[in-house]
């Protein structure tokens, strides 16, 4: 992404980024991601192509920003000091709630984009990377206090993959399950 997200965006930049991300969210619920092009994105969001290219390299770059926007709504910074097993369920609940609030939108997206599409794959890979990073830092800080028998990288991969496996099954494969049942599945799969 060409725009530096580490610094506070100006109001103009916030408006522009919001317009493009909202347009992308709208368009993926109306047609397959592969058929979306930059001209359509610019036309619907009322910005010229030059403005688009000031912020993004291509539509995939914008898509990555959209995943960033969604992941920001799952903010977990205040939970870094809790045990990794508890963090797993806090993080799971946050993502579950986020996807559950957007269930109708997600159903429309899945109507045009299969579970195997680059759109869904990109989202799950982005979430997996973020989840792994959170669990890795949490487990690493805890392992200094009490050593673990399993390499922390492997444990972080296992937690993040299992968490996303359950979420994918519920939301992307549309097996509507309440949060309590999902917790039960997660506990069973992780043997905790």
C-alpha cells in the first residue's frame, strides 16, 4: 500500500480510504472479485484513477487494506497480558461477533465468491497472519515465565489455524452455530 498507515491519516485521506474500502465491500457483495476493476471502483466511489493510484497499487492492494480495516475492529491490544487459552476465546469471540454482525453481507459475498476464491482465501490468510502474530507474542511472553514443551511457533500456528478453521466452517461454509457451541468445538479440537 502506498499510503503509510503507521501515521495518523488526514481527514481527506480518511474520506478517500473510506470511500474506496466501502466501495470494495459493496462491490464484492454484488459480483465476483475477479470481475471488479479499478475503473469501476473509481466510478462508484467518485474519485479519479490517479487518486486511487496515490493510495493503492491495484485492487489487491485495496483488498488488503479492506482486511486491515476489518481487523482493526477486532482490536486486542488491551488483552495481551491474559493467558493464551483465554486470549484464544476472547479473540475468537471478537471475530465471531464481527462476522456475525455482517452475516447477511457475507452471504451475499459468498453468493458471488466461493470459499475457494482469491477473495476468501486472502481474507483467511490475512486473519491467520494477524492471529499467529498475536498468539506468538502472547505465548512468547508466557513461555519466559513457564517454559512450554512445544515450540512456541508451532503452538501459535496450531491455535491460529484451529481458530480460523472453526470460523471458516461457521461463516464461509455457512453452518450457522451459536457462540457457545463454537466454543465447545474449539475446546474439543484444541483438547483444552
